[in-house]
């Protein structure tokens, strides 16, 4: 069963990352099967509806996920056991303003509306593909990249 890995960096106004579906071979080697871009709110001390999910920058964490049918967002992925939070979903949305603490996914990073923030394209299509590849449940590993990096420095090239 594949797992998910989220590698992310924070900017003052948002968190940008790469979400990977991870597979492995019989020797225990893990590798990325598929990747997409992710958007979250910036780290704001895990404040409900204001912050990306833990861990805080410089830390790592592992959560469980399950496929979910949300009354508001439809088919999505529910990230479980997030300390101090509930109903954290991976769902469609193109702008960081489309989230209140959840994780958004998309195909290509760009500034769609000229506000200086990274947005993502083809979010619903990307979410549909992610759901198809992620399976019913698994684990989500969340890590932080170099916090001095620019979102443009992230690339879709494996687990790292």
C-alpha cells in the first residue's frame, strides 16, 4: 500500500510543498511513484483555521490518512490524529485563500491572480489522481525543506 510524503517550505504568507505517493520494493527501498504540488497556510503555531498542520518548521511528523467523502468538498483525503486539530483534509483549491488549515493540491505552481503568492492549477484533476493512487488509507510523512529556500527551488523529482 502506498504512503504519502509532504516536503514543504514556508514563506511569510503561505506554505508550499511537494506531495508524493511513495512506493517501495522488496529490499525496502522507497521511491516516489507520483507527485504534485501542495499549498497550505503559513505556520502560525498550529492555530485552528490560521495555520498549516504541524510539525513546526524544522521538525518532522507522521499522520494517518483515509479516503473520505466530505459534505462540503466531496471525495478527498482525511489526515487523522493531527494534534490540536480535526477535519484536516487534502482537497481541491487553487489559492491559499481556498483553505482554512487544510492541504490543497495542484498540478503546476503559478501566480494565477497576480497577488504575489504561489497558486496551483488543475486542482480537482490532481486531487482525483491522488485519490486514485493513494489507496484507502496509509501514512503521511510531513517534513520541512531548507527554510531559506524559495518555492521555485522545490521540484518534482523524488522523495529527497
